[in-house]
């Protein structure tokens, strides 16, 4: 199971409906297939009931800092907005 967490409820609802904010050919098909096969889920909080897998990948937003560093405070609480 792949679980996608985002704090934007509108984005989560769009993804649950199979709509992608990323304009990449075939990406919506991957989303709808994952939803249909129940191998993909979207939640709005890391506190929602789901089990963490063996691997956790956290993607933090951009832009980076003026020096080019990633916004690392987002790693401390990935289920909370950084701004």
C-alpha cells in the first residue's frame, strides 16, 4: 500500500477522485489504477489511521531557502503545514 499524505484537503479529495495536479501523460491512469486495486490511498493527516510501511519517503515543498537548502522544518512534522 502506498499512502500519500498532504495537508491540503481539496488536493486530497481531487486525488481520491482520480484527478492529478501533475500534468504528465498517463499519471491519472496510474492514480485510478492504484485506487481501484487498493494499492494507493490519500489522507490529509499522518494521524489518520494507516500503517507505515517498511519505507517512508517524505517530500518537502519548495522553494528552497536562499542558500539552496531544503525546508527541513517540514521533516519534523510532515503532517503539518510549514507556513
